[in-house]
């Protein structure tokens, strides 16, 4: 049982953070002053003991039938009392026993209980309370005084709630109803019972009352909201009450109630809600509240101040649920803007299907792959004639991209192969069009346009907070928007600010989220790359997304200088890259040089075209000359000759290794020991140039995950690798699964986990000697 001591008499409760006014500088609603006292009444609290609301329990029962005039005499006659043990349940309508026999053969309705009292005079039974019923008295005897008081307050609460449900179920005059609601709220606030249902029960009663009476005036709305406001400071409103609040936000967005009462309620929802999926009306209420703020005189400035109040004044938001909840509200609101347009189009996939990157079977059209094609004017005019009446709410211009079913055999075979390989069609590929095609033109209604603008601005605000940016990038990495939004020029143009903020952030966990969330799925990087549906700047954002990796010198582990990334660019974006390089973009020039350096391009004509592109600009010519110098040094390094075994002195650095390897030929080097040196992952750039290397000893160095990832891409013939006492983790060790020639691997005293060890054993068939001592896998 919960038992907490009360505070001293007359002490005032400190105003919680959720109940503070939003911001004093906010524009006042029409006819009201923000500086006025809040419309919420102060919370009332009783002093003394606190009790948990009883639902059931064991207690002694005695029922005495008597005329009321002889009550005092019967109570003093001990020989007339017979006690029975019962396990009583306090239901919503009555008190019943688990063993309906004897005194409790029939349940006692709360409506039949005339009074509940504690017996405290001299000759009264100990720890006893009495229920006065017609024609007699029910005595309940507890084991101690605390249990007696707990039963007393619980019975009183159940009896009063039952009465209020009856009274408010058939309202006659709203003045009386409002008075009863205020009394009910005061009763909940002053009750010594501590239980979630103490505040939820009055809210549910009011919620049911409002749902059954739709003819209330605006003044009645606001009076009821003000009356129940104190209960909302520590409780979520029930679903029906959320509907009522949403209606008020839509109809009276400038009402003082929105700022004074709804603000702490929404703040509490954003800080403490764990799953909008279980309570979607809370999300809808939050969405309507933010739109109501946007309708105030200051508009988005008010919303901005609200977002800032949710984050807090410090550099780190103390509430981890605020950002995910705000993002969930934004995503739902943005989808609602396109919902009418989506529903108006034939065979349009659902949001779940879009997120899964595939089309579900439709009754009206065959389950064939969809492709966005630019249609001829005749087809456009025919389609416009057929759908004119259906698409009245959504204006679509004549250059709309139509969804057409591709029925050729090649597409069918490709689809069959994809199904067999359990792969998924690419969302971005579905939106990609040729340069001669126009983008989808979508004109939303004025209301949908305002909603879209408001919530895209909120996403921009969220991206401005440094502590929120990593989590925001992770939440948006799967591109959780409908394809209609991605094809809408206004949306992608506004969202470009958020992607730019991700690209400018030097933290790898942020800008790495610009890539796809998993293999086979495109990400923001592809969407805003030249040729992507969102690219409207000739690749400037694309270049900055690549440039960030170079500027912070993330050589290892980033997407920038890995073969996989360069291969993807060569296959899909080579033309745009060459165009940007031709215009003097230094990042694209460097990418073309890397493609030549890593032998990404096999076709000789394409190689010559890249070289011609590089030599057409001063920056390209300079970088190509540097590449040629590096290639000459590489040929000298890899020329046959030199030692087959080499051990670097202890305390050597990356610079020492680079200087040594540049001093002659090491084409025959098969065994290299860097044990107990100070080399780091940066030396991997030189190690991958050794063509004959088969054994590498990195014992007790600072070689980490980034270096391992680079080695795994280039030194696929490595047979022996010693990583003992290095700072490598699962993130780097998993990359070793591509080194199929490994037969000896030492991971002693690393951060290897048991799961990663099992994965490596399954993927490295030639692995015979493994040392995992002093690891989790040991």
C-alpha cells in the first residue's frame, strides 16, 4: 500500500513546468491580454495521509437490522454482533462479496448507501466504519486504522463518482451542470486518494457528457474547459475529450483557452507520451493545437517560441520524448495534406505500401510495376476529360506525370526476378524521370497548403537544434513521406533546408543518415543528387553533401572514399558528376580523380572522357597532375623487389610509415609488423597499396574501425591479421566478413561481442585460428 506524508498546512504548490505560460511575448488573442491571470483555478490539496484507491480487499462484515431510533443501544450491545470475513470488491455500481453468502448474499448498491462514517466514540468497535442503509447498518472492521481510513475514503469516492455519473448523464440546465463539474473537479483535487483513476474518472465523465451533447455554445465550451483544466496538468485527456479540444482549436483558434489551458496539456503530451499509435487522438489534438498557434497574429513566431519552450533554454533538451513526438505529429500532418490527392488517383498505393517500397495487388489494375512517364498531349487531354469531375478538389495541370502500367516482357521478368530475390522496387526510381519530362505539378487547397507550410517550418526549426539533429536525421533517414510529397516541388524545395543542415553537420552520425537506410533503398543523397526528382540547383546540394566528408577528413568509414560509394556514383551519376566538374566544382573533380585512382571505370573511352573533363579546368588539371604523380609513386612502391618481411620500430607514427614506404619498392612485402607502434587508422591509406601483403600485425596500436573497413575493401587476399589490444569494435570487425582468405585472426582484448564472433565464423570459411580471449565471446 502506498502511504506518503502530507505537506504542512497552508503551503502553496510550486507551479509545474508544464503549467507555465507559453511565453509572455506571444501575441494576445483578440479581446484578451496575455498578461492577465491564467483562467485555471489553483489546485487544492488536502494535508495528512495519502491512500491508494481500493478496488478489493479482505474485511470483517456485520449487518445490523434496527429502527434508527435504537441505533445507539444496538451499537453498545456486543452480544448482538456477529462478524463474517468477506473479500469485498468495490465495483462501479455496488459493493459485492467474492463469496455471496451470509450478510453479503446480495450486493449493496451505492445508491442505497445513505452515509459512510467512521466510528470513533468510546464504546465503538475498534477500526470500524459504518454504512447506513435503509432499515439497518453495515459495519466494516479493518485490521488497523490505516486500512480503515483507506476503506472509508475509497467507499466515499466510489459513492460520489456513482452519483455524479447519474447526475451528469441527464443534464437539464447547463448552469447547474457547470457547477456540478466544478464540484467534481474540486473533489478529485482534494481527495486524499492517490491513483490515476482519481483524476481520470472525472475527465471520462465530462468527456461522455460532451460527446452526448453537441448543442453547446462557445461560452459553454470554454467554461467546461476552464473547469477541468486543473485535472489536465498531470493527466492525458481521454479520446472523446481530445475530439472536443480539436473542435475548439479549429473553431476558436484565437481563444484565450488555447494558450492558457491547452499549452500545458500539449506540453505534457509531448514530454510523456510513449506511443501515438495507441492514442492517435492525442496526436491529432497536438496537431490542431499547433495549427491554432499558427493562426495567431504572430503566426510562425508563436510556433517557434512554443518549440523553443519544449526544447528548453539549455543546449540539451531534458525530455527525450519531445523530438520523436514532434516528428510524429509533423509526419502525420504532412501526409494529411496529400491524402485527398492520393485518394483521388487511381491505383495509388497506401502510405504503408509506399514506405515498404512496393505495390500491393489492386482489384482495378493488375499487379505490374509502375513507372512515371510523360504522356503525349492527346493522352493528357483524354485523361483530363475522364477525371475532371473526380479531381475537382485537387487541381492538376496538363503537364502532370501520369502513372502508366508497363506491360513488356522485360519488365515482367524483372519483377519476377525481384520477387524471387525478395528485393523491393525503389521509391526514388519510381519518381525518376528523364530530363525532358516535367515534374508532377500538384496544387493543394489553401488549407492544405497552410498546414504543409506550418509543419515543414517546424521540421526546419527542429534541424536548427544541435542536440536534436542526430536523432532527427535518423528519424528522417527512411524518407517517411508519401511519394506525392517527394514529387511536389514546393515540398522538396522547403525540405531542402533540413537536408542542407544535415549535410553541414560535421558529425558522422548526422550526415551519414543522408544515405539509404539499407541496401537497395535510396536515401536523401540520391533524391537531391543531379537527376533526382528533388534536385533544382544543378547539384550544389549534392556537392555539399559529398564535400562535408572531405572537409572533416573522415577518410575511413565515411561514404566518400569507399569503392562501393564510387561505384554507385559511376553507375548512376557519372554524367552529372562530369558536368559539375566541367563547371569547376572541386568536389566533383576530386571524385573523378578517385574513380581513376581506384580503377572504378573499366571502359577506356569513358576514362579518356573523364581525363578530358579534368583537363578542361585549372583545378581539374592540377588535381589530375597530382593523381599522375601518385600513380607513378604507386608503381614504384608496387614494383617487384624489396623485403618480404618488415617490422616498424616501436613508437613509430603514421608519418614514419608513409616516409618508409615512399623510400623504395615494396612489391614483394608479404609480412608487415606494426606491433606496439603509434599508428592509427590513417595508415590504412598506405597499407592498401601493398599488393603482396598477406600477414599484418597491429598488436597494441591505435588502429580502429575506420581503418578495418578500408582494409576489408582492398586487402581481400590478407591471410593473417593480429588485432590484439586494439580499440576495434563490432562496427569494424563486421567488415572483415568480406576478407574470405583470412585463416588466422587475433581479436584478443578487443570489444568483440558474441554475436559478431558467430557472424564472422559463419562468413569466413577458411578461418582456422582464432583468439578471442578477454572478450565477450570468450
